[in-house]
């Protein structure tokens, strides 16, 4: 039980640590320029704030597609495994009694 809790803690720590650095505000020099209009400069983070909901929706669609594909793949694998089991087993013989009429 302790080992499981320790493993979960390590996994969560490993997943959350990289996100700690992602919250830093980038300075003007670190931002990626996507377009320049004369003296005006457009940055990636400005674009992302405008299309944030659309990006989220598209990423959600990708997640749903992958989820369905994984479910289908699991079902195919399980069906194949079951079919392989049935092919290996000898046919079942049911004992029956002949009834006299």
C-alpha cells in the first residue's frame, strides 16, 4: 500500500513539475514574432488569446477521436483474443439422455 502511494506521488510530482515553469511571464524579447506591420509587431501569445476557445475545441475533438480509436482497438484485440481461445479449445460435448417415448 505504501509503495502504491509512493509511486502515485512520484508520478504526480513528475507531471506537475514541468508545469511550474510554464507559468512564467515571458519578456518581450522571448516572445515569438508571427508578423510585423510596419512598426507594429504581432506575437504568438496575442494570437493564442484570440483563438483560445477554438484551439481548445479542436484539441477536444482530437482527444475524442483518439479515445474512440483506442476503444475500437481494445475491442478488436479482445475479440481476437477470445476467438483465438475458442479455436484452441476442443468442441464442447454435451452429455444427453435419450428419452424413451
